[in-house]
């Protein structure tokens, strides 16, 4: 329901009071808003100052880091240069050492070839010497066999000759002893002795 209308006089007076109250409230509100805004601005100013200080600190830190990075890059460059120099030096030394070892290997191969050649010659000489010794031994063994055969033949011939001479001598001695016995018997008989008694 709509409010009841009151009289004009009363209405005008109330309107002035309510306008004043509204103004006061607006003023209070504005004052509060201004205070809040001031505090807000103060906070923002502090935040901005802190941000500026942080930015300045970060810029300083960034400059320090960039300087450190530059120094590290220089150090890295120096290290790379030194490592490259060392690598080239080591590579050159290795190349020289490899060349020396190749020369040494070649020399040792030549010595090995000479030693193998000498060894082959020694083996052939030894084999020839062994063959000559074997041939000499075989020849001497043949001579010994022939000498044994000759000695055997000579011994048999000599023994046969000796036996034949002994047989002849025996016959001669038998004949002589028979003749001697006969002569002795005759002499004993001449003396009147019987040979069987004696």
C-alpha cells in the first residue's frame, strides 16, 4: 500500500531534514571513501616502492649474473682452447709414438725374417749333418759287418788250416812215434827184453 499523504507543511520540513541527513551520510561516506582510497593509495605506493626496490635489486642481480655468465663463458672458452691445445698436442704425440712403433715393428719384422732365415739355414745344416752322420754310420756299420765277415772267414780259414796242419802233424807224429816205438822195441829185443814187461 502506498504511504499516506501528510500535510504540506510537515512534508517540507521533513524533506529538509532528510536532505541534510542524506548530505551528511554522503559526506561521511565520501570521507570514508577518501580515507579508504588514501589508505589504498598508500598501500599501492608501498607496493610500488617495494616493486621498484625489487626491480632495482633484480636488475642488480641480473647484472651480476650476466657478468658471472660472461666470466663463465670466458672461462669455458679458455678451457675449450686449452683442451683443444692439449688434444692437438696429445694427438701429435700419439702420431709420433705410432710412427715410432711402426718403425720399431718394421725393424722387428726384418729381424724376425732374418732369424727365421737363419733358423731355416741351421735346420737344413743340422738335417744335412744328421744325414751325413747317418750315412757315415751306415757306411761304418757296413764296413764293420764286412770286417766281421772277413774276420770270421779268416778265422775259419786259419782254424781249418791249423786243424789240417795239426792233423798232418798228428799223422807225422804218429808215424814218428810208431817208428820210434818200433825202434825201441827192436833195441829192447836186441837186449833180450820184452817191451810188454817194461
